[in-house]
C-alpha cells in the first residue's frame, strides 16, 4: 500500500469516527432548551476571551508561515487575530444568544377537512460540514450558528490557519463540556490535511450538508466532487452602478466604502460602472477619492480621461471585468445606458451583491427586478451584505445558489423542516 493510499484510508476511517461522534453529539441538542444553548454560547464567548493569549500565540505561528510563503496581504488580514478581534468574535456569539431559536418554529400549519392537524416545523440539519480557507473567525461563527440551530459541526479549516483552529476548537469544546454538552459538537478534521477534506466530501450518510467557503477553486471543487449535499457559497464579483440621475456626493461615499472599507472580503466592490451622463461630475470626484485611498484603477478609455495626477491607472482588459481582486484594485467602466450596465453585470457578475446609486425610481425598479443576485442594494454600500449587518447574527457564508438558502446564511438556513401530523383515528379511504 502506498503512503498516499494509506493516508486516504486513514483519513476516511478517522473522519468517519469524527462524524459518528458528531451525529451522536447532535442528539444531545434535540432536547436542549434555548436557555441551555444560550448559556453554552455565552460560555464559549467567555472562553475565547479568557484564552485570547493562547489563541493569539497560535495565530502568530500561522501568520509567520503565511508571510514566509508569500501569502497576499488581503489574506493575511483575513487570517490575523488579536485580542480586539477575538473580543468582537466573542460578542458575535453573545449576539447569537440573543436571537430567537429557530428550532421548533412553525413555518405553516392547517387543519384538513378530515380533522388532521398539520404543522411544518423547523428542525436541525444534524451534522454540518464546512470546508474553508484562512479564516479562523469562521471556526467560531460556524460553531456558534451550529449550536444555536441544534447542529453539530465538523470543520476543515485549511493549513493556513491550522495552529489557530486547533486551539480554537479545543477552547470551544472544553467550554461546551463545562456546560454539560458534548465537546464533540465542534470538531475538526484538519489533522488529516487535504485527505480529510476529501473524506468529508465522501461522508454521505454521516454528514448531512456541506458548506464550502473560500475562493472559486475551492468552492467548485467541493461542488463537483462532494457526495454530501452542498450549499454553494459564491465569490463576490460585486458591482456599483452609478446612474444618470444621482446624488454625486452620496455615490462617491458609497463607491469608496464598497471598495476600501475592507478589501479582502466577498462583499467588497470590484467593478464600478458609471452612466455617461454622470461621468463628468462623478468620475473626477470618485477617482480623486480612490487616489487618496491608494486604489489602483483598471479603467476603460473614457475613465482614463478623468484620471487625476498621482492615481495609479492601468488600461482595463477583458479579464478585469471578471476578476475578484480582494485587493485595492478596482475596474471602472463608463456605460451609455442602464441597459448596458445591466448587460455587463449579467455577463460578469457572480450573483452575490449588486448596488445601484440613483435618484430615479424607475431605474431603481428596473435594477431590482431585472437583475438576479443574492442581494440588490439601493443607495448603500455593498459591505452591508453580511449576516451580522442584516440582523441574522454571525453567518456561515453567503449563498449564491437558488435552493432553500440564498444570501447570508444564518440560523434558519441551517435548519430543515419536518411535518407533524396529528389525528384522532383517521384512515385514508
């Protein structure tokens, strides 16, 4: 048996053991009250804060490896943890505790003419698997959302965050155990490396749903190869369209915030489309603001005409329109009409978030009805497409598919439903 085959066999059996333990642990939540789950969330938050020095030290190991390996600064930013960030992550768990428990919610119900009483009720998925990259905060978000929605979670967080995730999973598991819940509600398969990710994708029957979160290559690999049902999250080639009728000052603030408030995230804007009738007033103002933020503009010929001194400008290529930069780069194009903007977004958008800046109600109505995306935003930043910003608590990802979950996936999206039928002796004729 070769080393590769041996590693795969070891991963398959090891992941199966982990998934079975998760399945057993998830049953402990079936009868857990909201109060008990919320207490566990608070205990997990407190443990993160108490163990912050240990977590930050482990994270420093990941950062050192990342920088030595030439990791992009935008990814370094996603990977980095300090005590302040851990405090924010812990607060997200406390906010989850304050949200309604989706388990047991009656989606709909009725009484049939024969007297049968029907209720469609939310219930947990069971075991949720996650495969993601360089995002130790996702480890906590996934654990918290899974717990509140009654699920166990099995994580594959990638080698870039291996040290951070190992400590975080240990801290969260111990916190759960102190609250009388199984530590196996939060587990990782990182010890098995890439073979662990493959084994997780093969664990049909043990893992109920799999959520990939990361770059396009990771997501498409999981979608293609997984034998476990997948909720597909998507990359964010997001657009800001500035219409002919527009509040220029407002649109400049929105465009800049959408691009630079945090560049290495999926809801950051990557392309700015400007109607020709707004270009003479809007472009000089927005490009000067982008220069101040040290943004590199990849623009068409009409955008080039408005470039201020000192701004780094590169002629746009076809590749720029489809690129998710995750950096201080922005594609800029002047369009002749709303129709051209819509066609451009349909051709290059990823179905994540699209923004319109306009004071014309007809343009807004067309934009929000003729485009197909998980989020359509009017006169506000693309950065609001986020579970926390939407009031959903932390999110497990942003789904760009069209099945039961679309957009930021919070608690309800981690449940399925069951029909409860109550009768009094009815039989079918």
